[in-house]
């Protein structure tokens, strides 16, 4: 069993890997802040990985994603707003790099 520890935004993330009944690697997560579980952890289907390192990496990434969702106001989770922000950034960056002006048409 491999394990990893990470700190993200003041939360302590502990990940341990184990093999499930099919022989695949899965990550068991423990997230705490000040020695307590800060929020109800979402019950999800465990992704399966072919190596312990992949399971560790997934566990850390999953924990960071859930923590970030709890830190960000709910109204900022709109994929439409996120896509619009990305489009605006891309257009500005493309214009800056090439000198051309790009417009987004619907």
C-alpha cells in the first residue's frame, strides 16, 4: 500500500492506495482541517487504476477539486461562465501574440 500527503488551502489531504477485488488500484481519501473533517465528502464511484501512482495522483486531484468547489461560491460553477471566460482569454491572447483581431460569432 502506497500513501501520499498534501496540503491545499489549509486542508490536509491523506491518500492511501489499495487493490480492490478485481486487482485494480483505488485511492482512499481522508481530508481534514484542524483535525476535523471539514465537510461531508461526496460518495462517488471509485475510479480504478493500473498502478498505485496513478491512484495516488487521482486521489490528490479529486480532493483538491472538491476543496476548491467548497471554497468558491456556488454561482461561479457555471460552465457557461467558465467557457466565456476561456474564450475571452483565448481571444485576447491570440490577438496579443499575432496582432490579429479575433471575434467570436454565434
